[in-house]
């Protein structure tokens, strides 16, 4: 999901700081998403989708894939 956020930053020539100021989403939240420390909550995704004028599915599709990939790797690590 974070990669899609970065792509939108580049496309719109905005910084995470500017998006944070414009949307009220704390800038450190973006860092947490980047590091995988947390995943975006739906309200934040809606805010970003509105801000960048993209459909919410722009973000949700990538999150679904990330969750699926993590689940697959967790299962493989467990040997099941």
C-alpha cells in the first residue's frame, strides 16, 4: 500500500509532510505504514482516496494482496 501512496506523492508533486498538514493524518503514520509497523485504517484510506481523487479500491486492492502474502509466508514458516 505504501508504494501506491508514494506513487501518488510523486504524481502530484507533494510531500508526505504536505499531505499530513492537508489531511490531518500524522506524518509518523506514513512511516509506520512504510515499515510495516501498522496497516492503514479505513478512515485514513478514505481520507487519502478523497485527497488524491482516486477510488478507495486503489489502496484496498494492494492491502488485500499484502495481507494474503503475509498469511502465505506465515503458513510457510509454520510448515503447514
